[in-house]
C-alpha cells in the first residue's frame, strides 16, 4: 500500500495553472510537515513548498507568489496550486511527508508526478 498517493500534473501551456494533490495513508503515522519537491530534467532536486502542522509555510525562491501550498488535515492531504506556470517549472514533482518518529523523524516520498509546461 502506497503511503503517499499523488494526483494531478500533466501538460499545460505557459501561463496556465495546475493543481497537485497528495493524500497520505492513515497508517503513515503522525505527520509533522508535508511538502513538494521537484526534479527538473538535468538538474538537482529542489524544494518547492512545505507546510507544517501549524499551517506555517515555506516556499522555494523560484515559485514564491505563483504557487500556493495548502493542507486539509482531516483528509491528510496536501495541495499545490501552481499558477502562471513557466517552461522552467517542468519537472517531476514529488510529495514528501515528515513523519514523527523516535529517535529521528522519517521521510516518506511519493512516486512523483510529471508536470510539463510547453506550448
């Protein structure tokens, strides 16, 4: 059973919008933070956005003002609304969850969703 199930993504034209969703299995445990990372072709993985259990957020420099991360704690789901998409946003986007554990919190990753921004 996958612990993080991602949906959304696909092909969009520059300036368009997409929304990614990531639902965490109840069996995953207590989640401290959820977020999104992306891996552009030929580049390194980078942070897109993180949201903590208290609702505080953090964004990567390149997406500030265009992307919004939100979280539905009742559904154990995190969303990434991506607006004004640019070709350089093309990447595989991975959902990430930081699960509370002792002595060290666990990192859980989704399978990844391809987002392609192209005309």
